[in-house]
């Protein structure tokens, strides 16, 4: 056996033993107490808002709850939260509620005006299919994926994110998350064309997304006629050359998920680089929860983004399963989750408009959703808790 081969075996054995040790210790986060809190919050929600054609998103400036229609990019998360409650409690009542808030989203499978069909359909119907194998849910996932690829341009090699100015053909880092719909659909249907489109998009993204220090640009804007990159910009971050915290978290999660489906080492490396940047910066913050943009000069008098922490924590737990250095990713995820489970971030029962987490930031430059609950923070928080609780047996594909 060559030295190189022995080194790989040693590293794999070390990674495995480190994973087993982490799984044994996985009691540090009060998962059961958070589930009990979530049961109270959602029971309160159902008693006040029983209409399953309305989807909770956030808190408005007047303090009341923001409910949306199914067309909103965040509409699928509440169903996803309920599917995670079904997984975490193994109770039929949560499956019934999850099904109710899933099935009212079905019309969106044909919506071509958004790239967020992954968030809308995969986190609701996709999660539901994973748990129930309901063939109707699979059909919706497949239909939505054929709708989403209508936004793909072979000239650019990417799916178009938004249709509004000043962008010409914007591809945002968030869009990596929507590729999970295509990769799942490719696996479910055996149609390699869907996977090819997802991989082409990821290859284009990878070419331009990162700066030298592996921080991310939020928006890549292309010329649709030539496929040339026009500009690297921001929309929700502080500046074109700053690092928007949730964008960096989408990159960690997105490239880790891409590695899960493809086993392409380039994606694993990208996920690790994005994660290392995120951890290096959150390690400077006592509770490890990022401010909304890593480069805001107003830090520490700047809003936090608990949603970025939740997305990153969930992504890092998965990344630790694939990495040869799992410990740093396990520790970073645990540090963030520990803080999110404290009263500073976890809402008391009956407060926070029945959302779980406080202190997220949606779009600071537009003065929108600053220091509020966000339904997607709760989604990735519940997913991270589920991944944490099942770490020893976590098999993501
Ligand atoms: N996809 C929009 C956001 O992350 O705010």
C-alpha cells in the first residue's frame, strides 16, 4: 500500500471516529425542549390562523404577523417546518397539518416568474415525498422542475434569478438552493437533463461567485446575448464588495448539497472555503451569530441575522459528514445552534407571532424585515436540529 493510500485511510478512519465521538456527545443542544416549544408555538398559530391558503413569513412594522399567498418565495417553508415537526415527533397529527399547508401550494408548480420554485416546492412537496412517498407529491416535484428549467439559458449557462432592473440577467447565490429541486427530480425521474442543467448552473456560479478570500458576491449579472459576465454586485448586502452573511450561508449549504448529489470534489472544496470564511468571521463574535453583513462598519451596533446562522448550521452539519476535517464544522454548527436555543434568540411560547427564532434580517438596504422573525430561519433551525439529533445515522442520499 502506498504512502498516499495509507494517509487517505488514516484520514478517513480519523474522520469516522471524530464523527462517532460527536454523535455520542450530541446531547449538548436541548433538542427535545425546542421541539416542545415549537409544538406550543405552532398549536398557538393554528388556533389563530387556521387558513392553510395563508403562509406565515415574518412580523410587519406594526408588530402583526405577515401572511402571504402561495406565490411568495417564502410560502413553502411553513409546510417544511411542519414536515420537520412530523419527523422530529413522529406524530401523525403533524403529518396531517404538513399535508394541509403543502397541498395548497400546488398551483405554483407551473409558475415561471420565479427561480424560487425550489424553496416553494422542494421544501414542501419534496420534504413530504421524502417522508410519505405519496406519488402525487412526486408528480408535483417533477412538474415544478420542468417549469424551473424554462428559466435556464444555455448561452449564460445558468438559471435566471430575477426579472427586474437594474439587472440584465442576474444569477444570485441564493439560486444554488433551488438546484436541489432539479437534482432531486433527476434522481426521482431518472432524467439526466435536469441534473445536467443544475451542474451547468453550478459550474457557471463557481467561476465567478467567490473573491480571493472566498467571501461571496451576492449577484452575478450576465449579458444574456453573449453569456459574458457584466458585473458582480449586491442587492441585499451592504455593498458590491461586501459579504452578505446569508449569501455566504447559502453558498455553504448550496455547494454542500451539490456535492451530496454529484460527488464532484470542486463543490466540496467550494463549500469548505465558504464555510471557513464564515467560521473565521463568526468566531470573532461571542455568541457566533453573524451580523447581517460581515463588513458592516456599524458592527457591533448592527442587526444580527439568525437566519444566516440557521442556514449555515444546517449546511455545516452536512458538510462535516463529507469533510476530512469534520470537527471544525461540527463545532461551528454546535456553537451557533447553542446560541439559537437560548432565550436571546428562541422566542418564549406565545410570543414572536408564533415564529421560533427572533433577530433575523431580510433585506437591510431596502429597510425591510430588519431584526424580525423569518419563517426560513425557523426552517433551517428545525432542519439543523433534526440533523444534529440524527447525526450518527445521517444519510443524506
Ligand atoms: N432568497 C432571498 C433571501 O435570501 O433573502
